[in-house]
């Protein structure tokens, strides 16, 4: 844990960085998916290649997974005693 940082600040920092990276990844993925719709249309069966519900559900799932993957290390980092961490170094 950073010396002098509050637990909420540290958690917010972890989650905001994880969310920003996930949002960039989702935006790049959506752009690539829209660019490759002709190729995808021959590979998909029973799903429209430009189905907004599918894109929204997958994007929301990926964002949720990224936020959860950022939140769990933030919890571990906030539970570390800074004095003990410095002694271990």
C-alpha cells in the first residue's frame, strides 16, 4: 500500500486504471468487429453479425470482468500493513 494513501483512493486508482484499459480494449475490439462483419457473417449461424444486443452483452461482460480483476488486487493491496511491507524489503 502506498504510504499516506487512503484505502478508498488506492481502490479507486486500481479500478480506474483497469476500467480505462478495458474500455480501450473493448473500443478496439468493437471497431475490429465492425470492420470484419463480412468475414464474420460467413462464420456465424443464427446470429446477425451486427446484432447490437450481442455486442452490448459481450462488452458489458468484458468490462465487468476487468473491473472485478482490478478490484480483487486492490483489496489485497489495501490489507497490507505499510510498516510490515517496509520491514520485509
